[in-house]
């Protein structure tokens, strides 16, 4: 079949449908002209064709006939079944929600806890290293102070001894202690002056 023939077949189907719908609308127009006018107004307001309005109306009528055949017992049984199914669905959703939510948050909390522990360990290491370096510095300063004080006392004692003996005390320059960078403190160097 060529394209022109296919288009022609489609047109015939559409024309047949239009004629059938037009016949129905004609019946409505003859029996109740006011209803026909209202249908035309509804179609214009909705931006639809009158045939589409008739189609929607027939669908509603079909649903009406189907539901009117249902007795009250069947309707109540259907509503109970729906209620039961909705309750089961809600229980399933709540259970899944609790499982995923609690599992998700548990994992996130564990990850955050592990990160925090690592940070605390690193901070403790840094603080321990800082304490060690501060202790080392303090030890060196104390040693230097003690050595300087000891050397000062030693010099005073020597000077006093020479004065008591009546001899002239040689001039002695005391070494100044400098803090060393390691734990080993260097030996003081004594420089003897001229007599």
C-alpha cells in the first residue's frame, strides 16, 4: 500500500467515527436541544470537540452502570480489602524506612567516630611531642642556670682563698654556658688570663 492509500484509509476511519459521533449528537440535539447547547458550551470552555465531551460522558456512564451493579456487601468487602492492603503497605514502608534510616545513620556515626578517634590520636601525639620538647628545653635552661651559678660560686671561692693567703688572685674568665641542641651539655672551657 502506498502512503496515499494509507492516508485515505485513515481519513475514512476518522470520517466514520465523526459520523457516528455526529449521529449521537444529532439524537441529543433532537431529544433535548438545551442539553445539546450546554454540551457545545462545555466543549468550547474546555477547548474540546463536542465528540470528545460525548466520549467522556459515555465513559462516566459506563462506570456508573458498572458500580450500580455492585451490591452493598461487595462494596464494603472491597473497601475492607483496600483498607487492609493500605495498612500492610504502610507497615512495609515504615519497616523499610526504619531499617534503611537506622542502618544509614549507624554507618555514618561509626565513620564520624573513627575519624574523631584518629584526630584525637594525632592531637595526643602532637601534644606529647610538644611536651617532650618543652621538657628538654626546660632541662637545658635549668642545667645552664645551675652551671652558671656553680661557676660563679667557684670563682668567688677561689678569689676569697687567694685574698686570705695574701696572694694576688689570677684573673679567670668564666665560660658562659650556651644551651646545647642535644642532651649532652658541653664541657666548660676555662680560659686562663695572664698573671
